[in-house]
C-alpha cells in the first residue's frame, strides 16, 4: 500500500502494536538519542517511538518526532507496504525474469506484471500538502514572531555528546545533473550552522557530489532541495544502491504501486514529493569557500572527524499542517540502519544473481556497519570461483567500500554469523585462502591510512578443489543420518511412574 503522509505510516505502526508514544517532554539534545538507542538495542529492534513533545532549547516544538520507525524486520516490511521484505524481493525477481509469453495464460500473467508498473513513473501536480504552510527566505530573515519555523525551531537532534551541533538525520536530498537533467535523491546528513545555513555532507563518491562538481566547474549556483517524511518508502529509496541515472522516484512508485506525485518548489524548480511532511529549499554557491562540518557520531560506531564541505543556504521552508518530523540515529550497532541495509540487500539480491548466477545468498552482519563486512554463499563448480565473486562484488556500486568479503558454500546460512565463522576457521588456510587488494574506501572510514583509499581482504571459506592447490582428501562434515533424526523427532517423553 502507499502512505499519503508519514503520520499515516505512524498510525499504521501503532495499529500493528509497533509504536510507543512518549507524552512527556523529551529534549532533542541527547535525551531522545538515549531513549532511541536503548529501544534499538532491545530484542528485535524494540518499538518505534513517537515523541509527542520534543523540546528544542527547552521549548516544546509544534512538531512531534518519530524515530526507530524502520528499526525491525516487521516495521521495515510495513514501510514497503508488504508483509515481508522477501515478498517484495520475490515480486521484483519475477519481473526481472519475465520472458516473452508462449501461451495465453503466460501472456495474461505477464500483462498483470506490466500493469503493476503503470504507477512507477512519477507525475507532476500543481500543488500538494507539503506546501500547505510556506515560509520563504524574506520571512525567515525578518525574525517575524509567531509560528514561522526556521531550522532552529524544528526538532532537529543533537545526537551524541561530541557532535558539532544538530543534524538532520533522515534527509532526502534532491539534486539534478546540470548536463543531462537526470535527478538524484540521496541521503546525506545535514549539520545546522544557523537558522538559514547548513552543511551539505555529500561524500566524494556520491552522485550529488558529482552533480556539485559540475556546478563548481561552471561557477553557477546549484539548486538543492531537502525533503523529510511523506511515504516512508521515499527514505528507503534515497538509501538504496541504485545505478547512477536511475530515478529513485521511479523505484518508489514501483514499490508503493502508486505514482509519486511531485510538485515544483516555491523558490527553485526542483521537484519534490507533494506528500512530504517538510521541504527545505535552497542552493549551494560554488564561489563560496567550503566550511568545516562535523564531528558527528556516525554509523561506524566512531565519530567522523571535521572536514570541509559546501554550505547550503535556505531559501524556503514548507510543510504540512499536521507534519511529523522523522529522525534516526546512528552509532554502535545494532541500530535502525541495520534493518534498512538488510532490506536493500534482500531487495536487490535478484539483480546481483542476474550478474552472478552462482550466488545463493548474501548478508551484511550488523557488526560490519553496512558494507565493511559481507558474507556470501555460492554454488561452487570450478576452482577459484570464490575469487571471481569477490572481484565482481567489489566492482558493484557501493560494494566497492567493502573491506572484508567471506565466501562460503551454498549449505551455509550467511545470516548466522556463528555458522559463517565456524566455516571460516575450519575450512581455510590463511595464506592460501586470502587475497589482498586495494581500492576506494568509504570517506567515513577512519582506519584507512589515506582518505577514501584502502585495502580489501577476501577470504575463501569454501570447500577446496584440486585445482586450487589442495592435494589432500577433504573430510566430510559431521551430520546425523536423516532417518534417525526423523525417528527421534517422533519420540514423546513417557510420564514418570
């Protein structure tokens, strides 16, 4: 199903028993983080929290704040309008495998699949709820009293003690390539500098950074818009590892089975979802010097240290009358982002399997903080196949940031870290089964000797074949006979006496 607002999603979570309401005032400075962190580290990710009265510098904000809304398998599925993420992945897989029909029955089935796509393309509308309340730059600058919001009045979190300030943590950032006109929606943290200025933390390898480089080459002002809320699938799509040039709104329309309605901004021509809860419009000026941004308590579990990034200048803030401010926190795992990353893996696994037919399953353990550690299982049929998979994955988009890849056989459950580690320790010779290589690294990785450049380690934990230099007999894995297991399964303990 499609959600018409973030508030509607919050209501759905409450109906499903997935939400806790916090009615007493809670400070956006550190207190909400502590509440949310305890909830995220509860079994299964705890519950979503709706902070009804968040305070900013001691003053109650007019906007409630929702956090940990994606922080469980169940809530992640609900955000996609499904009973499970695997259900959505299966639908996408069937679409990718669609072949020309050979019978009337196949033609009807394929037509049904095609009709599901009729809602994928976004559509432009004249107005939307996101512009029910409009506050443009001259209003923001005049210091007018009343409800006119500025960046300082929104319930933006200061997440961790050493953070440089408040950060918007679930922003969907809209930019366009000045040459092709192609749109990108990414998620980059936004540090608040003052009432009308923020940092724009698009990292070196991000699409928005590439768009920005073109504007810096021409010296023209770069329009940028940030939206928050609306259908939760929008935030998920902003984090999804889509190929460069593929519109995130197209994926959102497919997932929600309803076109994303877009509206032009009031102070720039960028299009944003009409149902968003908040929109912050503005620009980046290439003629200005970069500004220090950070530190920030990051998804690595460490603070990312200050660095230079562009400044974003606000020209308008618009919002719904009943807006809910969506937020998240990142830090020492497990956190809410683990469930978002896992959902991306499940959803795009069919795409990876098209490139690597031997691939059985793939997992990003929480301890790997997204892409630092990847477990892969394959159906192995020839020597050195594990290394082929390693190099292939390192060449796939954001997988280039993966520091460690462990490849196991198809009978290993890659979602069971204990099972993977057992195979790693039992089936490898460190010198023979390891490979080091160099490549791009995550800008946020503090452990690399050079910024954005690092080393990768691949470990082949599959059964070794003669062609891989193994000349001994490979012993069988200890397993009980299936007939005995079934027999014992049928036993019932007899009552004493």
